[in-house]
C-alpha cells in the first residue's frame, strides 16, 4: 500500500510540475473611444508575450472616479489607465495613485452630420446656431468629449458674441454618462443610432475616430465628417498612466502601447501621433507630462545605443 501511495505521489508531483502556468491578465481601463484600438493592441500584446489583457471601457471621468473608489475600498485598481484627456490621469497622479502621465496618442473633435444636410466647415457655425438644428454632444465632466465640446462652444464667442451659451443650452447630452440620456440598444453604434435611426440629433460633436467608426458601421455609410474651421479646431491629447500597486506586466503593456507596434495600431483607427509640446493650460501637469514622455524616449534611445554597441 505504501509503495502504491508513493508511486501515486510521484505522478501527481510530475503532473503539477509539467502543467503550463497561465499568466495573470493585465487590467487595462480605457476611454470608450479607444475600445476598438486598445482591444486590438491587447490581443497583439497577448500574442507577443503570452499575457492576456482584461479591458474595461467607459467615459474617462467616470472611469477615474471608479479607480478612486476601488483604491479606497481595496487599495488596488487596474494596472493601466488610458484616458481621452490628460486631466483625469493627472488627477490620479497628484493623488498618489499613479505614475507620471504620458501623452500616448491624440485625436481631434469634428462635427458628424446626418445624411441630407449640406454642411461644410465654412457654414458649420451658422447651422449649429439654427434653432431647428438638433445638436448632440457627450456629457461634460463625466466624459472629456463633452468637455471638448464645451471648449468649442466657448470659442464661438470670438465670432458671434453670446453664441457659447446658446449652444450649451441647446446641446443634447446623449452619451458619456448622462443618467437621463436615451438608452442605446446593445450592438448599436451611438452616432448611427442618434443621427440616422432615431434622428434625435442632426449634428454631433464627436471625435474624428468615432466618426470614422460610425461610417464603417451598417447604416452609417452616409454620415458626413465635417472638420471644424480653424477658429473652432480642438485637439484631444490622450493620457496614459500606470497605476499604483500595478502588476509588473502593466508597465510592459504601457510600453507596448507606446511602442511602434502599438502606435501603428492606433494610427490604423485614425489616431494621430502624440504631442511632445507642453500645453500652456496644463501648468505643472503639462510639465510632468513632457518629462514623463522625455524619460520614456530617452530610455528607448539608451536601449538602442547599447544594442548597437
């Protein structure tokens, strides 16, 4: 009996040694506008390193609040946060909940217009101010896209004094965390649903990448993306940070997002190269952003130099 038990124990030990270990998933929280691109980056990262990526997407302001809540309750949250702005991850850094923020990609605001309207960059403001035109936006504070829309409204005062408040009053906050917003059916693209199906909006101020995605969605083929005139042009710089107590593989994922492979995938979805300048309104936050990016770029240059030598 003892011999049989000993033999069985050896078999169990052998099996336990030879079984492959499954890597723990890296947790990535990202802006809703990054859903498609970061999902593909996560799949590419897993294919290259054998490390799965668990994702959660939503409005960046609400996601930042969710991260703060997780830290207060458990002392840990996601490993990486990719936001549609700099301010939300910068807030986490200033609270001691993350590493310095890096601008990892950029986007821009556009006007996505339903079919049947003859709107151009030159007459866009005139159409926005027409009482009969229904204007859709995201939700300020909860979602950076809403904040960018409000910035656009403020810029209109340069051309038509008083127009900013008119636009803010008429804007329909149809997405981005507004608890009173209409529910979009599962599987439906927001812009296609509101502009073409329900026609709850005639013009929607949205990211360029969101407009491109909508055009490629069934029913969105006739949507028009109208670039904002120069006096309303608004760029969206996206911030990336590794969170406190993150898994070591979280830093690896962040580096992969910044790598040529990650940047190539982002570009495929319409995102543009990150800005290396310090926006004036960022103040100390902008300086930290630039320093963070500079440190990463310098690190990569050192690695290249060592490799060549």
